C-alpha cells in the first residue's frame, strides 16, 4: 500500500521524505489556505520534493470551470493529479480531463455508488473520507471494504485512496482490505512508528551493552 502525506506544509513533507516512506502528497483548499502564500508555487515546490503524485484541488463549482482550472493545475508539474469534488460537475469534468490524459482524483466520496461513478469516468484515484464518516457514527472502513470489492469485481484501474485518516487503525485496516493508498496527516504517520516495547527493548539493549563495557577488565 502506498503512503501519501495529507498536508501542504513543505517543512512537514521535507521531514518525512528522507525516511523513504512517502509515495505522494494530497492537498485540499483548506490545507493550502493554512500555509498561505501562492498556492501554485507551493504545489510546484511540493512536486519537486516528493517526485510522486501530488493532488491539487479545483475550486470552481461548474464543470467547465473545473476543466479549465484542472488544465492549469496539471500544467504546473507532471506530478500534479487534479482533484475534483464528487457531483455531476465533478464527474463530467473528470470524464473530460481523463480523456485528455490528465490524472484525476475524485474527492469527497462517501458512498460506494459515488466511487463506482468516478471509476466509470476514468478517475485515477477516488478519495473516500473515512474519518468524517466515523465522526457521524458511520463506519468509514466499511465503505473502503465495499469500494475495494466493487473495483476488484470489474478490474477498474482506479486506485482507492483512503482519506480523512485519523490514526494507525485506519492505516492498518486499509492495508488489510487491500486499499491502494492511504493519505495520512503527519501526526498519523508519526504514530505508525511508535510502540512502547520497541523503546523499552532498545533502552535495555543499550543498558546491557554499557554494563558489559564497564565490567571489561582494564588491560
Ligand atoms: C485528502 O485528500 C482529504 O482532503 C483529507 O484527507 C480530508 O481530511 P479531513 O477529514 O481530516 O479534513
């Protein structure tokens, strides 16, 4: 399973990329607004650092506007994947952009039917939001399992990109279900590293080693 970072903050991305675990980045208007500045320049810099798919979302609400904006975003860098919100304008824009060879990530997906429609119009990725479903008392991971099953039935090449991830359980369950990608906020990636027994084990190895060194006879 590929791991994307869900942030527009370049410093956070630069801290994670050298670990070798980052396959791409997802941004959205809220994340880009948070970092401020020129969003196009920020996206270009992220593409240079990551060298993998970088999702950049349109803000137009009509299909023609989404297509226009999508073409402009795609021209920033070959790594850009144009993100369009699910809905009739988004589906229509995805159909047009995908036919032009522009990769599209259909976002704000909350049902298997929406994912199916996005796959039918050639989306490269669909982004089901698991955390936001959990927030309203519905199982986000159940949605992932249904979408993975549907895409396998028809051998769609659309990748299931699990979004709105809150922590390690979402990541582990996504991997178990065979989702293609999980996009995680840096905090959730950080949490994947942690296990108290690893820290306790390392402290003991180092303490035992230091003790043995002290017990060495002086030559
Ligand atoms: C990424 O593609 C999504 O925009 C993001 O994961 C949404 O996450 P949130 O529900 O934490 O805002």
